C-alpha cells in the first residue's frame, strides 16, 4: 500500500515520458490526477495513523529483496512514521498544488507533457527519499530528486545558461552524494547494515569518532542537497528553471531533504556532539550568507533563492541542536514549504504578467494590476518575516528560543545570529515587496518594443496561491496549538525542552524588535524613495553579495580553471608521456630496423661478400677453437 | 557425456561466421539477417546456459573434458561457474545489438569500393583487398563479429589454461580486421588520413595485446613446467591445479608464483585495460565504428577482467595478495585518470573510451579488494558496464553517423531536433555515471562498499570518481545536446529510426529492470564469488559493531537511541 | 699418395672462382666462376676419396655435378630472361630484391 504513494507519480512519469505525442493534450491532467491520488492516499494513511497511539504509528512494508550479496543486504522496503508522514503530506500536497499551477503557467510551452513527466518523476523520487527504510534506498531517492532537479532546471535546454545551471546543480549535488555514499560505507563497515532500524537503534555502540565521521559525511550530503555553505553555489543558478520548479523543488521540498536526513539520523548526531557543532555552524553561516545574498539580488527569483538558503540554514541549525531542535526544524520546514512555495508562485505569477521579466527594478506598483497575487504574496511575506500570529512567527521563534537554549557562549552566539538573521530576513523581504508591488511603475518596452501589460494570472494559477497563503497564515498556529506538532513528532525525533537563559517572552519581544528594525530599514530605503531602474554601484559588500559573496568566482578560478588546466595537461601528458613511451619504444625498434634494412641493398655481389665473409669468420672461429 | 551445451554455444556463432562469409556478394541483406539469426540462436543457447546453471550446485557446471594434445596434457575442458555463465550471457546478449546497430556500417565501404574500382583505403585491413566481386565487406564485417563472439564464449568457458590462452590470443585476429578495416566514413582529418589512423589504431591494438599475450604464454609454459615438476605429469587444467593446490600436492615457491602471476596479470591488464597500459583503447575505440567499439570495450575487454578473477586469483592466490597494494593503486589511478581525461576529450568516442578506462579501474578495484561485495560487485559491473556502455556508445554512433563527425564541438542543440535520440543518449549517460535506479549503480556501489570495508582510503578516492563521472557525462550532454541549434547540419538531423530504436530500447529496459531486480544475477554470482574468496583464503572484514538483524517491529527509536543517555 | 697438391690446386681454383663471383658483373661470368668453385670442391672430394680408398667422396662429387647441372639449367634460363627484359646481363642491374 505504501508503495502506491511512490508508484502513482512514477507511473505518471513513465507514461508521460515514454508515451509520445499522443499524450500532449491530456498528459498534464493525468499528471495532476496521479499526484492528487498520491496526496489522497497520503491523507488516508494520515487519518489511519491518527487513529493509533503515538508509539504504534509507524508502518512498514517490505517489497522485495533488492541487492542480496554476501554480507550486504539491501531491500526495497518502505517505512511510514510520523516524520515521513509529515513529508509525504507536504510533498504531495504542495506538489499537487504546483502541478495545477503549472497547467496554467506552462500552457504555451510545446514541451509541457515532458515537463509534467519530470514533475511526476520528481514527486516519485522525493517520496522514495522520505519513505525509504534504509540509507541505500534513500540514496536512490536522493539522487533521483537530483536527476529530476537537473532535468527541470535545464528544462529550457536551448538556453545555454539553463543547461549550464542544470549541470552545475547536479555536479555540486554529486559532491554531497559522495558524502552520503561514504556515510553508508562507514555504517556498513561499522554496523554491517545500513537500514534505519538497526543502525539507529545501536548507534551508541560505535565509537564517537566513527559516529562523528558518519555525521560529517551526512552533513556533507545535506549541504549539497540543501544548498548549505560550502556547497550552496548551485541554488541561485537553479532559478533558470521554470518558476513552478523553483517553488516545488528549490524552495518547498527537495532542498529540505538535508534537514530530513539530519533529523532522521538524529540518533547518530546525538551521540556525536562534534558533528552537531559543525552542523550548527554550517546552519548559522548559511543563514547569514543566504540572507546577505538575498539583500543584494535584483532578480526576484534569486532574491527568493537567497532567502530559501537562509531559511534552510535556520532548519539545519535547529536540527544541529539535537532533540531540543529537531521538531522545530521540521516545523519550520513545513511552514516554510507553504510560504516559500507561495512566494515563488507569486513571483511566477508576476513574471507571467510581465513578459518573463525577473528584474525587480523593472517592476513597481504592481499591487493595482494583480491584486490576488499581491495579497497572497503579501501573506507569504508576512509569514516569512515572522509577523506575529502567522506561520513563520511560530516556527522561527521556536528556533531562536532553542538556539539560546543551546546554553553557554554557543547559545548566546547562536541566539544572536538567529536574531540577526530574522532582522535581515525582514529587510530583504520588505525590499522585494516594496520593489515589486509598491512605488511607481518602472517597466519599459523590451527590445522588440512590446510593453508588458501586467495582468492577473488565470484561475489555475491563483487558486494554488490562495491555498498556500492559507497555509502560510494558519499552519504555524495550528502546529503550535497545544504543542500538537511537537507531540506528533516526538516518538520519532524525541523532544527535550530547552532551557533558555532568556524567557520566552524576552525572546519573542527581541524577535519582534528585530523584525521592526529590518522592515523599517528596508522601507526607508526602498519604500519611501524611488528605486533606480539601474542598480547603483553599491558598497563593497553589496557588490560582493551580488556575486554570491564571491563564492562563484572562487569556484570558477580554483575548480573550473584549475580543473580545466589539470585535464588539459593530463590529456597532453597521456599523449606525450604515457603513449609517448609506447610510441617511443616502437620508434626505437623502427629506427633500428631501418638501419639494418640498409644492409639489404639488392646487389647479389654484396650478399656474396657477406656470405664469404661469414664463412671465413666461421672457419677462422673453428680453427681458433681447435688451436686453443 | 551429456549434451555439450557450451561447445554448441560457441559453435553456433562460429558456424554462423562461416555461413555469413559464404553468402554471395550480391546478397548483402541476406548476410545481415543470417548473422542476426545466428547471434539470436546463440543468445537462446546462452539463456539456456544461464537458466540451467544451478547456483547451489558444483562450482563448475556443464563441464566437458576431452583429451586434445595428450602429449602436453592439453585438454579441451569447458565449464562455467556463475561468473562465466553471466559473462557468456552478456556476450550473447550484446552481439545481436552490435549487429543491429552496425546494420549498414559496412555497406558504405562496399559502395566506396565499387566507386573507386579497387583498393579503397582500408588501412592494413581487408578493405585493401580490392575488386568488388571478390571482396564482400558486409559479409566480412558480420562474419568477423560472429567469429569474435565464438572465441569470447570459449574464453569464458575454458577451464584449461592453454585452451583459454589460444582463444584469448586468437580473438585479436578478427578484432584487428574489424578495427582496421571498418571505420567511420567521414573522418575529421579526411579519408586518406582516416585510413592511416585506423591502420595505426589496429596495429597498436594488435601489438599491445600480442605483447601482453606473449608474456602470458611464457607464464603458461612456466606453469606447465612447474606442474610437471610437482605432479609428475604436466597439466593445464584449472580444476586439477586448484585441487592439487588445495590438497597440498602443488605449491609454488613464492618467487615463481609471483613471476607467473605477473605474466598472467600483464596480459589481462593490457586487455582490461589498466593504467598505464591503456593507450591502445582510445585509439581503437575512436577509430573503429561504434558497434566495433562496443565489441571491444563491452565484450572483448571483459575477458581481461574475467581472467583476472578466474586465473590470477584462482591459480596464484598468494601472489595476488602480494600484488594487491600495487594493483589497487593502479586501479585508483585508472579511475581518476580515466575520468579526468574523459573530461578533457574533444572526441565523443574517445571520451567514452576514457570513461571505460575509469570503469575498468572500478572493476579491477573490486576484484582485488578481496571482499564478497567487491568481487560480486565487480562481476555485476562487468555485465552492467557492458550494457550501459553499449547503450551510450551505440547512440553516440547513431549521432555520429548523422553528422559525420566525432568532434563534440560540431554538435549542439541536438535535443531540439531529435529529442528521442537525446533522451536515449541521456539515459545511456546517466547509466554511465551510475545513477541509482539504473543497473550500474548497484555494481558500482558494491565495489565501493567492498573496497571501503577493507581499504577505506582507496574507497574514498574511488568515490571521487563518481563525481568526475557526472562531470564528463553531463559536459558531453551539455555540449552536444543542449543549447540553441546553430549549425545547419544539426537542423536537418533526423530523429532515431525504427531499427535504431529497436537496438536501444531493449538495452535501456534492461538497465532499468536490472537496476531494480538484480537478484537473479546476484544469486548466480554469489556462490562463484564465495569460491574465489576461498581460493584466496580471504574473509570479509567483520563490522566492528554488528547489529542483530532485527526487523522493523522491534525498533522503538525513541526509547533506544542516543539522546536519553546524555 | 699425398693429396696436398690436389688440395692446393683446389684452393687455388676456389679462390679464383670466389674472386670471380665478387668482382665480375657479367652474370655469365659469375656463373662460370660459381661452376669453378663447385669443381674445386669436387676436386677436393675426389682427391680425399682417392686418399681414403673408398668411393664416398666420388659419389658426393657426382651429386654435386648433378646439382650443378640442374642449377645451370635454371640459372641460365633466368639469365636469358633477364637479358631479354633488360638487355643487360649485369648482376648489379638486377637489384630489386630489397626492402
């Protein structure tokens, strides 16, 4: 039965990708239907699960023995517990909404059928990732979503930039994947197994050093998939993909897989404090990194991508805090799934109405032209900055509190970082909001002289946005109510109350103050003043942030140029040295035989001389031997 | 004696080769169908071998044994273990696809011959033969392919070292003609230069392999002498030698064993090919037509790695262990070096060749990691690499035949005009980079896990290879398939035809199916690997903290796991 | 009897034949020189046969003569053909047998 969750979208992908042109007209509805079916099945499981007690909620289903080799057992088996359930609902729910949205968004694309095939493929892989009961199967899902992401980022393949971005995303992810693979090898050599149940339940048997190594490798994997420093560079470029893809894969679901991985492997991290510290540091650094980058980008999607990075930084940080943070990490993940997907869909709606213009400096005053988009985007905006009462407020507030509760100097530093992050979040989101929806109109005719006529998007696009806006408003409150979300996850992730040196009220007030400062600063800069159409040069930091804090330049100079030089010189060396040695030997023999060849001059008399000479030498030798 | 199934399996393609060669010049199409028919018959027989193999039975099954050159103890001995059975199946499986993909490859030759009157540039190959009515390239092409198949099958089945040696070497003859005689028509450097390079590649292939083979011959004779010394009567029989060694009647002095091992290993390392003996492969694969390139890398080269497993480890376990560190380092160099060079290639076929070198590194690594996972993985790797490379290379061949160029820079935006071609190419590429869900992933992962459990550092270095694999595959895809369509030749490029689809689709289907259900293969391979492991007297490293294999229902994560203890 | 004088004579004949082969260009002359060498060998054979008092050497000499006759037949034919095609009987003109 659990297999159906994965099977439905997989079937869709197979049918749509192999089906050919016959399906061009109805294929997208088939995809929506199957994605919806998956969601319905998920909900049924959820209801069934609610009917049982907390410890009795996890389901297991063994399908077939996958790779049975001596000492190495991998099965295709699914496990559905509260943590997986949360993800299943998020993935299928948001996934289905985005499918519906894409029907409108991709209406004029000749390759729409294939787009939906890829979307279904993504859903299947992502569900596999969260439903797997062992790390190897998780790895399949892990790379599967990477593939889907590759295909979707590069969906408009005739754009070289899209193809390059897709390749970059896959490659950077592969680095992370290698980390996951090594983590699995380590588990295999340490425990003789890599299924969740045995490994996690006996994690404490192993030495701390081993567990730290496993933890760090898992973190590397998480960094790749969740775009955390130092493997974050692909996310900004990934915005080359169609906007629904950015919403689904690069905001709501796939990029949060790292958080899932760390939370799922909680038992390992709990026993490896050093690894946890590194996780927290990565989270904190990315949180600020993403936020700073988000402040400087003029491309609306790239600004949102920076924000995604930063928000996932929050989640990773929370997950690194251990049992006091897991539940909040997941909670923020879910609420983020709602509001960030909503924001991206809003951005897509704006682009849809603006002839695919992405530069916010060419927007302005759009609230009059697209009211629904404005309202839904606005609600998402309020949620992400943590406006009291909305989803983001509850989830982010909890993380900040947990950060303080880490205790000691670390706690203070983390708390301060998360607060600072909250302020910057408020700043860059207000900037996006102000540049897009407020102020004067700044759009101009494009090169062909077509002036954009901003208009509201069709119903199929606005309805998903409205639903997501509802989620952004109410989800947090619902989760917080009666601590329902924490209690729900507690049997899987455990939960401990953190003891914060600051009272809850103090933290909340600090958060609100940070929020007000951020919003105020941005409003002064972008709301009150007219935004220049061409970006001003900006300070050193702004310029660096526009270039992703020079990360790409570093990558380019060190990895790309270095790699190119290395491969070129190796190609040269292979030709000249390795092959040269062989050819050299051949040439030596060739040369030698060339010399010897000259003896064969074709003159019978010279042959006769050599014969006589030879005979004379032989006779002389014989006589000499006699004599001796 | 029961029905000589293995002999017949090898005989059918041999007869097919003769029959195909005998078809009159005018009936070109009949020759093709005849060859295909014979290759399919072989496939059926190979399927019977595979189905008839009993994983729980003896180590060698379907054995045949006849005296051959009695004076020297040479016997005609055949028999397959699980590994051999699987390899024979792979060979028989790929040949129909090779034939299908090369359906029209030799025709152009014939026409060119007709036009030029005689003496078309065929390098050192048979195309230099001349008059049209006498020389029949199509017939020759398919006959040679079938001949190679027959010899490869015998090599996989031979349990007599001398018998193996003969076919191991004899394979070079048809391969030489296939490489030298049939190349891509359009050559970047022009027809004349192309013929020259083809001939160079063929000679290089021959000399390299011949050199390795001669060293092996010396070792084979050495082995015979040693066995004659100790057993009273010299023998080449693998089973006899293994048994004698197990019972203590036959033991080689350390130095002798090492020298003999080196003799065998060198030949196999040339064939495999292992760094730094690899330079013949890019030339051979680059100059040969795509189906022949598949024949080289997916079928013939596998004999090398297979023989390492069967002969090096089986006959010289002590020396194999002695050489392991060096071999592992060479394998790692192959993996990384091959991948890096693949990244730097400008020629599609040479890129695939270097990728293959990297993959052969993985196979050798798995064999010499001396763990069940490593060797099981290596065996599966041979099979899956065969299928995946065939898929990638054959599609690349279709691509090249459309544009008439092997240079990556001559393409771009193909995806736009020929989506099916691009799609199959991508799937082949993804299989090459071992995407989970496709078959090669399983084998690569097993090799890595097996290596890691004994040599963690080697495991980690090899894992870096999977990142590079993604780089060269995706770069290739990006440069050839994506981007705007700028070149007029590309704009007119047709998508895959029915014949081509019929070749590629089953391969892709196999990659997917074996990626999800490799169990039928692992079942057959596992016992054979255990035998090999016991040959070398190695046991898998035990996990430090083995977990009881308890089911999910015993697991209460919240109660057991870490946090509570703190 | 002492064969030494015969041997001296044979050595002299052989040397004359050998230098003829090496020095002369005309194929016919070379040919005759070869015959001279053969006969020098024959002379030695017969002389030693006589000395030992058995017929082995004489039998051998007969063989040599037969072979020489056969050689003359083939060789002269070749020379005639060469002369016909090249209008020259010089051995240095026929130097195509080389790599």
